[in-house]
C-alpha cells in the first residue's frame, strides 16, 4: 500500500470518528421532558428549578417586581432557567372545540387592546400550531404560548419570563423550545 492510500484510510476513519463524537455529544447534551401527551427535548444547559429556587431566582433577577415574582411562582409543573431566562409550562389533556386557538388569540387580543406592547401570532413548529403572545410589564417581558394537538385533546401552555434587555435571547430560547415540542398520539 502506498502512503497516499494509508493517509486516505486514516482520514476516513478520522471523519467517521469525529462524526460519531458530534452525534453522541448532541444526543447526550439534551434532556427530554415527557408527559402522557407531550414530549419536549431541552438543552442540557436548561436547569429545572424547585419552588424555592424559582422564588429566589425571580426575586434576584426581576428586582423584586411583584408581578414578575407572582408569575414565576404560579406553580407550573415544569420551571427551568437558561441564560437568566425563566421558562415554565404545563401539559394537560381534555377536549377543546376546533378553532380554539384562534378564539383564544382573538380573546386575548381584545383583553390586551390597550397594551401597546402586546403582540400575538399563531406560528407553526413541527406541524404544531402555537399561539405566541408577547408583552412587556415594566422592565419584564413575557412570552406566553399555547398549543393543542391535532385532535384538540392535549395541550401545552406556558411562558418565558425575561428582563426586557434580554428579549432577543428569550426569543431564541422560545423558538428552540417550541421547535422541540412533540405531541404524543393518544391510543384509544
């Protein structure tokens, strides 16, 4: 065998090894939250918080803002922090009528019509329609999100709470979170 053939074989082995390591590190760098109806892959940097940790984080990060602290302490099933941004969500099952997401969007828009910071849109992530609202209260920004499976029998709802100066970071975190959302088909 010539040196060039040996070098090519070693390069192929190296490329395969590097590809394998990248794949393994990607898989190991995620955690998955699952309920009976929803599965969400979360980045490894996302840390689950206890109720005490949520309260402490909210007091420190949101400068004792009462609304922000009350929102953070709203007893959602899953509360996480990543890059000083709080992400909380609940899952639920129960039938809602078709078109519920649009009705919810219109109702929330009507309630918030005097709030100039309020925006809402229905976006699609992984074939899931998600209502995303955004508003700012003082120096704290909130993204709220709502999604139902195709059968309108499983739901995910939650919020992303952040300092107003971190809106770009919060938007990226929200989009990554919703991009990893999967509803689990219910077997009857």
